C-alpha cells in the first residue's frame, strides 16, 4: 500500500534505507535538558527509521556552528544534518550567515516549501524565519527555526519525505551517491 505525502507517495512495500542524521541545536540559552526542539527532531529522526549518529548544542556563534558542521561532514559518518535555531532576524540569529557560505549548492526550493508549510501553521509570522538548506561536501544540511512547531512542520511536512528512500516520484536519498560527481 502507498501512503500519500504532499506531491508524492511512500511505497510502503519497500524497505526504507536508513540515513545517518546528526541534529544540531543552535542556541545561547538551551542546554541538554531544555533543548525541546532538538529532542523533538532526534525522536522524529529515529521514529522515521533513520540512524541518529550524533546530537549537539552550540552557541549562536558563526565559528562554533561552522566547526561542528565541518567536523560532522569530515567524519564520513553523517549523510544529513538538521539544525534547529538561529534562523530568525534578531542580532544573535546567525545560522544562515554561518552555514550559507559552506554550501557547495543551496537547495533554494527548501525555503520556499518550508514557508508554504509554515504559513499554514503560523501565518505571516513565517516571514521571521530564514530557514535554508544545501549540500556541504556531499552532506545535506537543513536549517530550521528553533521552535517545536517549526521543527515539527519542517521535519514532518518537508524533510522526512525527501529523506525517505521509498518516496516517489523521487527523493534525496537516491541522489546521495551522486552528490560529489564532477
């Protein structure tokens, strides 16, 4: 039987190919206990049949954000990174400034689709988010806002289907072997 997702179907007759995912919370105020959005993401990653290879918290600091992402990319054990936090428009929100220059390719459609989904939940408040995604040396990086609602919308309605190898007509998992082609 096929389960419907927006713009596609999940072929439940096929077995999912687990993706190795790391979750990064970007916040000056959260710790492991209060990191609710990071916990929501981690549970959803595992619940979707993927492998949570690491979870960390870094401050809203460009160099700390880049260092953690660079370490995960260099490890060879991470296929996708999902961040939460720092995508807003206040002075301390620096996730896009930290991550965008790292992209080999930006996935422009992610922001568009995220905002469409977010608009259904929070209306025009979605304008305050600078969610983005791209590829860093063959690793997908998705940057979500820090609220639990935004994390749920971003994972449940956008990222999960594209990281599901059973999703058709196409998905990002099937592209992974070709991301480093020249």
